[in-house]
C-alpha cells in the first residue's frame, strides 16, 4: 500500500487557493462535469485523489419537473464531496429557478452551475447548453432568476461561442457576472468544434483579466505538464479536466498515467466497481463500468479476445473473476490490502 497514494487531507492546507463567493477552494484541478462519467462514485474517487470540488452531471430541469425519480443517481452526493454543486441544463429562467429552489431545499448543495457548453444537436436546437450563448440577454435572466431563488452561489460553464462568427464569450461572461455569476469555467472551443480542434488559451487569460470572479480553464489538458502550463500561462484560478480523467484519475494528484503501477490501477478500479455495484440499480453497474475499465486497461495492450470477453459479460461474479484474472496476468497481487476501502484514508 502506498502512503502517498491519496492527496493530503484538505484540513492541513490552511490557505485556500481561491474562493467561489464565500466557499474556500483548496486545489487547482477540478473534475469536469461529464454526463455518464462523473457519477457519484467517480467523483468521490477523484476527490480523494485531489480534485478540488464536485459538480454533478447536468440535470435537465425540464426532465426534473416530470420525472425526478429517473434521476436518482444524478442527485446523490456524499457529504464528504462538499463543496458540491448541481449543474442545471435548460433555457427557461423561471423553470430553472423553481427547480433550483426545490433542489436546494431537498439536497442542500453548496452551489449551482449553469450549463452553457453542451453542444449536442438536440440541446443546441432547444436553445439550452451552448445554445444559451445565442442570447446573452437570456443568459443574464437565467443567472438572475436562479440566483434570486437560492441562497448559495451560482457558477457557469461556457464555450467561446456558437461558431467562429459568434465569439461572444466576453459579452456572455460579463452579463453572467452582472447577474450574480460567482465563477466561470471556459471550455475554450466553439460549440461547432464540439470536442476537437485547437483549444485557445488566450481567451481564458482574457477572461481572467476581465472578470472579478474566479476563472477556470478547460480543454484538452491531458498531462500534468499541460495543466500546469495553462495555470501559469493564463493565470486562471483553476483548470477542469474531463476526458483524460477516465484514463488517468491520478492526474488530480498531479501524476501522469505512466507513473501509476498496475497494482494501483487494480486497487482504484476494484473500489470503483464495488461502489458502482453498491449504488447503481441491479445489473447496471457492469455496463456503466465498461467505459472505465477499457480506459484503465488501455496502456497494457490487453489482447482483443480478452477484452471482448470482458465486454460481453453481464453477470457480476463472472465479471469480477475475469477482471481480477487480467490484473493477476499483470503480476498484481489482487488479494493484497486495498487502501481505497479504508474510508479514513
Ligand atoms: C462524455 C462527456 C459528457 C459531458 N457532459 C457534460 C456535462 O454534463 N456538463 C458540462 O458542462 N460539460 C460536459 N462535458 C464537457 C466537459 O465538461 C469538458 O468541458 C470537455 O470534455 C472538455 O474538457 P476535456 O478536453 O478535458 O475533456 C462532457 C464531455 C464529455 C466527453
């Protein structure tokens, strides 16, 4: 067991790195909200590794009003995950405000976040997510309404604009701040670029110079060196890390994946699967875990046949047996004590 596998207990660090309104934030790396990935189990793992705070997967407030029961797992968080915020996705200020008020009364999150970055066709055409950026005035109304409905800070996550002809991130960020936004994350691409093409760092630096609130940079930070460079070169307060965290959650401890041993991968992965089985509806955990174990095993060049076999197993006991055998094949002592199960760690 490696004593420095987990980040320092947060209480030891006396000075916060920055504040979101009155919330002290310790750390400059944050797990980006990701639908289908940043579930309670994964968020908790990244928090133990050092991610500074937690944001839920987006909560579609339109759905929330009619089918809240389907969103069970999206609404769960551990007390130890605080600061924790729910991310709202919608384009109707009154509905967002009503849902936020109800969520605050029921779940007591530390903040809310407004999604202005989702670029999927269905969300964009509805005018939500990045679609909100088409109307800075509506952005202002959303922030004002949600802020007035809750007692906690409201943050935002945005893109550069819809496309190259509408790079209105400055205007959108400024109107959000005028209406109560307490921190702004920028995925520094346009909605049209979706998840590819060059991430521009200058707009992050520009927002940092312009805004009186914390600015969080995001996009393609795949190594600790890149995360450090964005922090240094843009002076942003923190960075959000998305897709690569599935391959390397240790990035939140400032470690690159090549420095992580197969034994550590097994320990984290077996804890994550146990947590997912504990919290997902019967039979759903294995399916949801597939995206992770493929990423975790990626660097080991596990042959197609073994991987295919694992991907088709539905039964939990059979999955565990095959999964454990793979790590034993990597010379991991899978029966050794696992520090992830020590909740005091
Ligand atoms: C599968 C997936 C789901 C995502 N879901 C959300 C979401 O619910 N809310 C949000 O604001 N951004 C979402 N994003 C965007 C990420 O938060 C992040 O901005 C983006 O992936 C860029 O960061 P990266 O290059 O580090 O992945 C999602 C991204 C991915 C890949």
